[in-house]
């Protein structure tokens, strides 16, 4: 299948060499830019305030018609695969799917960008910095020289994990915030027995994430890993297979116990985002885990919406998922690179130049500020002494003509950027009027006992060949081991693990190990704490 896809891609690229650049009859060029669509009510990506600004400030002066191409955030990998294979992808593509990027690099399907960046992108290079740019460099011909095929977005805040518990439920139960797994389970049981969410009480919001089934589950199972039995090499080798690390089995057995006690949504395997959001604001959940500021964001303010439905209800940060062996509350943080920005290989040289010019224009602070913050008096009401917007308006309260989504349009920056690390840090809690202390507390937890997500500086062929099959088996694994009869757990677990290995995980693990041994890895190993 891979060879066939590669042949089709090469043929498409050869045919594209004979095509004319995307130039309108009046001499204007066209630049098509992928933008994630999150189905925000009243927000039309193809005719929005941000696109009008882009056209006026960048497009018109350069005789370029800029088009935003909406792509569903949650299906972006599948959509991009289809578009790339059919050579219908936008001129600038964005994705969080590293396997996909590695696949296209391996097949020669992406534009090589070194010369373009050097000639047309001084602002972009300054914004990203040399170190971050290395995350998009690959040695495709193994001559020891890495070349730029990906422009990595810059993460402004690398915190990833936020855990939230119902403060009103704790008060009703006369319980303090749990500080470890045992106390956390006691809270879940007590909340269920008291039916604090009514007949739909679901103490633990737990789900299967379609595109990566175990990505969130590790927050609950990693606390059972015995790091004294894990080497740094094993950590990198099993970076996509924490379910196979020593102790993880006990974590999944714990989830199985919670499921059979009715503490987890019995439909967790099919619960979609909309259903989860609805249950959350209706007050059914007693705990959930997402981004560190998730309950108080303006686009999905779970706190405000829940309080409307359940007066007196509120979320509060908690740091209770403590390792059962060493008492650390480990939190993974993002690597400094965010999503991947790529230009398909068949794009004409003229269009590629326009694409890089657009990204460079986006990197200028004035333009970035508008794309991320919008219009004063509409999207925010004032700025403080540091020039940071305050009184930011909730998306659903902004008239449609001024609705926007900062991160999906200004995608070179994953997070709001205000010119310096100091101002960025100061701005973190400002948008959360009335919740500043809670946001600060949550971020404090998120930066406790951190380890940086693993990645590799070489393409991992086995991930390209087997990654999707492995994820499919991991999804089956999760459902089976969580829902099976407790007396059958060991046998089901071992069989499901073997199925993951047989689907290609063993090849991925072996290739990860080889990449680690060759020094082609990034990230950190939390290791076991040293005795003082």
C-alpha cells in the first residue's frame, strides 16, 4: 500500500511540474491556507474578520488572493491524507500528526524549505529561533546534513495536564482535596454513593480519544509505573506504548475496578466530545482532565455554563494522581514545537515563495497581535499597561462579524504571544476574570515533576507502516481491559498486549530503540527519584 501511494504521489508531482502556478486572469496569485475548523457557532472561516485583515494587509499589497481552507480539527489527519494523495491539499498545510509528516518526508512529498526561509523569512526565523527550527529538520539522504522540511509552530506555554475536581461535591461530602490515588478513589466512591450528580452521576470523566486512544489514559495509568524498573532507553523505546511499561498493568486493573463499581461512564468508548461537554456543564461529572485552564476558557467556559445548570457548582484544580511507588505527581509537558506547518512538494516555486512570505508576515508582531486578539471594543475592551488585552469577551457574546479563533488562524504560535516570556507569563491568567487564582494554581500543578514529550529527529518508518493499525489495537485493548470481568483481566490484558505487538508495535519499539541508541531523540526521561 505504501509503495502504491508513493508511486501515485510521485506521478502527481511529475504532472504538477507541467501545471501553471495558481494565478488569476488579472495577474493575481492565489494562496490556499489550511485552517482548523472547530464548528464555532456563527463563525465562518471562509469569510471572517481575520481573513479580511489578512487580505487587506498581506494579500492586496502583494497581489495575492488568500483563501482559508477549513478542515475539521478532529479529522485533520484523515483529511490531509486524502488531500495529499489526490494532490488537492492547500498550499500551506498544518497538522499535529507527526507520523503523517514523516511519511511525506520519507516519500519526498514535501517542499524543502532552507533556501526559502533564508531569503524570504527573517521575521519568521527570528520568532521561532534556531533551536526550535531543528525540530523540523531531517537527514533524508543520510549524508549527515539535516534539511528543513517542516516549520514547527512555537509553543508559548508547554503545560499540558490539568486535573479538575468538583469543589462543591467535596464540600457536600465534607472531604478535603485528595492528594493521592487512595484518597481520589475514596472521593469517587463517596460521590457515586451520594448521587451528587443525580441519577446520571459519573464521578470520573473518562474516554477513548479516537485518533490516539491512550493519549489521555496515561494520566491515570502512569502513576502506577515503577520507574526504578525502567531504563532511559526503554522510556524512549516504549514512548507510544506506556501500557507495556512495568506497573502499567496495575493501572489498567484499577480502571477496570472503577468501571465495575460504576465510577466511569459505561459508554466511555463511544462518548464523543459534544456529549462529554454536555455532561460536564450539566453537572454529571465529578472529575475531568484536560488543559490546565480548560474550565474557564472563553470559547468553552465549563465553569460558567455548569453553574447556570447547577447553582453553586464549581471546578477546582487538584493534584492527586501521585505515583504509588515514589510519590511524585508527574506531568508531561509539550516539546517547544507545536503543530507542523508543511508545503506540499508539487506546489510551484512562486506559490511556495508566497507561502513563506505569508508566514513571515504573520510573524510580525502587529499582525500576530491582531490575528490572536482581534478588535478592541469587540473582542476585548481595553489593554493594560503592558499592552495585553483585558476584559476579553466570550466567543458566544461577540457578534458574528467579529468572531474569531486565534490559534487556528495564527498557527505559527501555539498560544498567545505578547513579545517576551515575561509578558506571556503575566498574560496567562488575565483572560480568566474572577478565576485568576485558580488558573495560577492549575498551572503550578502542571509544572510539577515534569517530563518533556518524546520525539525523534529521524523518520520512524515503522510508525508510518504500522502506526494506525497499532492505534486501532490500542483502542480495542482499552475497551477490553477496562470492561472485562475482573477474574478475566489478566488473560484479557496479556492477549490484548500481544495483539498490539503483532499489529506492528514491536517494530515501532525496535526502531525507537535504534533511534535512541543513535542519539536521534528529543524529550526527557523522568527516571526514578534519587535518594537524598
